[in-house]
C-alpha cells in the first residue's frame, strides 16, 4: 500500500492511498528428452567338416562323403548412430516476454549438438523468445555420425540450460538416456550345400586313390 500526504501553504492537509502489487519475475522452467539409436549387423563364421578322415577311391574315381556345416556368430558391426530430441522452455509469468540463451550439456564427450529453429536474437548462442504464460519447444540434433563406443551406449545424461537478463539462469532436471537398438540385419542365416567333392576335401583328410 502506498500513501501520499500533503500540507498546503495555508495549512490544509490531505492524503490519498493506493494499493499496488509488486511483480517479481519467476524463472524460466526447462525440460528435455533424448532419443538415441543405432543399427546392428551380425557377422558369422562358417566351418565345414567331413564325416570321415580318409576315403578309398575305386572305380570311376569319385567319392562321396557326408559333412557337417557349423555357423557361429562372429561378432557384429554397429552403424547409423542417431541422437536428438526436444527442449521445452516455459515462461511461467503472467507479464513480460523473456529472451533467453539456450544450451545443453551431454555426458557423452566430444559430441556437438545443434538447436534447430529461428534464432530470436543476434547475441551469442541460440536465443529463444518466450511470451508470458507460453512455452517454446525446440528440436535439437547431436553429431554422432562418426560413431559411439559400445561402452557408452548406457547411462548417459543430458541437461538443458537457459541464461537471460542480468545473469539469471535456469536448468532442466538431469535426464538419463541409453542408445537403443533400432534395426538388426543378419540375425540368422540359412546354410545350404551340395556333396563334398575332392576339390573341397580339407587338407588334413587323406584320400587313397589306389
């Protein structure tokens, strides 16, 4: 409440009061998500083993042997890594728009991220204008095209930050994320073959052609 009083030169007195509401700016609030994925191709080792260690060749010189084929998974190769998501910036105030610089921090070292959309100001960094009582949702992409170590697929963290005004700051909650398997190829194979010819007999199998 604000009260003004006066006394005139002839001694007259008076006063008036007005109740005012002091507006204190609330900080921006932030939230974010992350979607991380990769593709995987499986490799296989195929071995063929004859069912006998020696053969006696007679007559027309042909020999037929049975054999066993064993296919063993021999590792895998990952590719097509992707990492991105959205950042939501909310202005909880009922008055005044806020222009803030938005950034983010990843626990995944050496990875640069780019926020998409229209930069609201020429100041350093990506600036977003958030009207009173409104939210802005910003998409972002991170450059993981060169690959991510398999040891780093789990338990990564992600934080969004905002800076505005006279050094005011806000951060999102720390969000955890994992790289998820998006697509797999060669998860199984079908092995086919014909009779084992002499040309295909392993070097350690003895053939008696007498």
